[in-house]
């Protein structure tokens, strides 16, 4: 069974930085593109970023380009999201999700999310 | 700025049928947008239901089906159950960017 567990969220001051993590189990991590999606409580979902299996390709939503950096450590089955210059608008639950066949079968399994409050 | 539009809310009677739609301001939604559908209940992460417009995951109940209908992606629920009351989101892939865009979600009441 594929499981994803996010961590690293918390209450932070505007302008500070934060690194979120997502640890995966139950899959051959390097074979799967991974994504971050965020959700302001009570609002809709917003795609944030996607990284390829080997990490050589990354994509970002326009709203986060320049401040968010996605990366991964395949030796530790872990996905990261580095957020700099945090703003009130970044307050959200951040979910990681895995892809089985990009882009055909994406966002298949989701973690429970980690909350960032700015 | 491309926008993906869903019905804000819909109501269906238990046992009834309802269709949720997903439109793109960029034009007709085709299989090239790899439409995905997700169900989200309060306090839970989204759960994947449909990918590539009409393909189901192994856990997707048979009463859910996806299609392309009149230039939109569509999610049809046939034989609604009380446990189907949830928010439903569509997701489209824009290869030219490349980016993914979620619709605003449909709150389904059963």
C-alpha cells in the first residue's frame, strides 16, 4: 500500500522560510513523479508544483514561481518543498501526491497534508 | 489567465443520477487535457476517482463514470448514495505551459 506522510508545517512569520517534507512508502519512489497541492481551509485545491522521478524536470504554478523550490532525495524516498519569503496568502494545507504515469494517471495517492500558517 | 469552471453546487436525491461538468476557458476539453476527478470529504485529503477522462481506479465505485461531453469533462454519478455527499474537483493538464489547473469544485448534496 502506498503511503505518503507530510511534515514540516507550522506557524511562521511573514518573510521567513520553511521546508516541507513528504516521505513515501510502498512504492519504488524514483519511478514516480511527485506533486504538491495546497488548499486554503474551506476553499478549493491549487496545484503548486510537480517534479519528475529523477528530479531533472520541475514545473510550478505561476503564483509560486521564484519563491517555491521542489526537490527530492530518492535515496530517502522523500519529497521536499522549500518556501521562501512566506506571505499570508501561503497559509494553507499542503498535500503531496504521487503519480503512476505522468500526466495520464496523476495525483493518485495523497498524504494527509501539513498545515502552514503565516 | 485560463480558468477551469465547475458548478458550485448540485443536489441529487438518493438513488438518483447527476452529472458534474468541467469546462476550460481555453476552449473545448479533450483527452489531451487528461481530465482527472477527485472526491473530498470534510477533514480528509482528496481521493482520486477518475483519470484520463474516463478511466477508473481500482477503488472507484462503479456508480461513478467519467466522460467528455459537449466540450467539457463530465463526472456522472448513477444511483447516488448518502456517502457520496462531498466536494468534487476536476483537474486539467495544459501541456503548453505545462501546468495543472483545478476547477473551483462542486459541492454535491445527496
